[in-house]
C-alpha cells in the first residue's frame, strides 16, 4: 500500500472518513450491548489509525 497512487489514497481517505462518521454516530446514539459497543470502538480506532496514516502520506495532517 506504500506505493499506491494519491488518487487511490484520496478515495480510501473519503471512505474512511465516512466510516468513522457512521461509527461515531452509532456510538453516540447508544442502545447496544457491551460487545457490540466494544467492536464498534475497535473498528473506530482502526479506521482512525488508517486515516492518520493516509493523511500523513498525502501531507494533509497537522504539521508541527
């Protein structure tokens, strides 16, 4: 994936952002058992990590 094209990264980034927004809405709404909540939190953490990696590769993220 390190050699992927920026266009692919941009499409993947948009998909990850949409997935993260959906997971955040679901978690904020609540109404699920503990196992489902833990799974959604784990998926959110993984999606966030992937989003950060792509943003850093594209040079979109925060600069220090």
